[in-house]
C-alpha cells in the first residue's frame, strides 16, 4: 500500500510518495501475515528528463500488473518486481524517448500514450493475475471461516496520477489512470476501463491524496482541530498533527469530492507557495508513517518532486 500526495500550488506542482513495498504472503500457521513488508525501496514517484521534464507520475494501490502470492517473502517480492509499475515505466521511457527525442507533448497526449502502453501489459497478464487473486481469496475465506468471520474478497487495482504542465501554461494538470479487473471494464479480452483523462484538481490550488488515508482524512477534515489531535494522540504524531492543523487553517484547506468515485480531494486557497506545499506533503506522509508505526504499509524514505512550468523538475528524498 501507499500514500501519494499531489499538490497544485502557486508556481508549480508538488508530488510526494513513500517507498514501502508490501505484498500478500499467506502462511496457515501465521494468518496475520497476509500482507507483509518486503522492502523500503519501492519507487512510486517517477520523474522524466527533457523533453518530458514537465511531467511527473505517481503510482499507488497495487504495485504490479501481476500479483505476488506465496509463503516465502522473497518469492512474493520477486513476483511483484518482475511485473512492477516501476519496470513498466522504465520500458515506457525507452519507447517515448525514442519516438519523441526532442519534442515536448501536452499532458493529455502523454496520458494517452502512457495509458495505452499500460493497458497492453494489463491485458497480457490478466489470466495469471486472476488465477493468483482467486487463490488468495480462497485462502482468505477458508481462514475466515475457521474463526467465524466475514471478510471482503481482495481485488487488485493499479492507480496512477499523470501530472504536469503544458507549454505556456501556468496551471498544472493532475489526471488519473485506473486499471481494474472488474468485469464491467472488460469486453472479452479487451480492457476498456478509463477512456478519458479527468482533472483531479480542477481548482487553481488543491491537494489530492491517494492510497492509505487513515491519518490524512481525520486530520484534514476535522471541524475541531483540538478534537482531531485528541483522537490521533500519539507521541509520534502529536507535533505533526498540530502543524498540519495550523496549515489547514492558514490556507483554508477544505474537502471536496470531485468526482465522487475519484476519492478525496482537499482544495486549498490560491496562495500556497511551493515550499509550504512541500512541507505539507512531507507532513502528511510522515504522519501516516508514524501513525501506523514501523510495521505499517506506509514507510521508508519519502520522495518529493517539484514541477515548475519554467524550470522543469527537481526531486529529493527525505527520511
């Protein structure tokens, strides 16, 4: 799992993501180990060199076009890495740099090319992916029935955000890509899922958070900051919560659902500078990481990338 943050701010776009990789590992003798951490070096934020230094991509939810399954952690990690989004993007980079070595294209054009590239892989591994998911759900239901529990089946979805600036524009764009195995998104063996890019942050400035939002939602949506801090009272998050609440008030961050199926988008006022957006993104991921603790599904180093319509891309890692 993952927490990704995209902030449209004054003079740029700020992207951030954690680096913890998790996978499904099933052991009859340890049923609580159904999701395990296999590394803290997974890449979920991707930047590009010229002529695409105006583009950034965030990946969240499942990390591969095929699913990891097994008892051995190394085996699960290897399965996911072989078909990871990271590998797909490396292959996509080779293709797009070859076909467009100097020409800059719009964010929408990049989205179309990237989406079509990913769909090829999504279709190719469908049978293998569905077989693994069936085995995972079979195991979960058998384990749950022993304890008289009811648990929802696992579904695998790959979600991405394509972000960037068009030439001559000051306002950035944040466009989603969703890959699912829901029957309604398929016609035979052809995936027809998302068919058009939709602006996730249509306002001049705003914050989009995707993935694990157990910490983010109460902190950014609480009407009473004091109550928000009380509910999330932990020694590791108290200071972080207080700073986020202060920024929420300072920049009038408010929650808006646009569209309802897209998840939460938190829209801010027009005057959030890039350095404040960087700080907010860092706090949201660091707070989530500390909230869940060392064994949570969000962790590792935090990668932050700032896209500027004039100066391009600048990235850094922070612990």
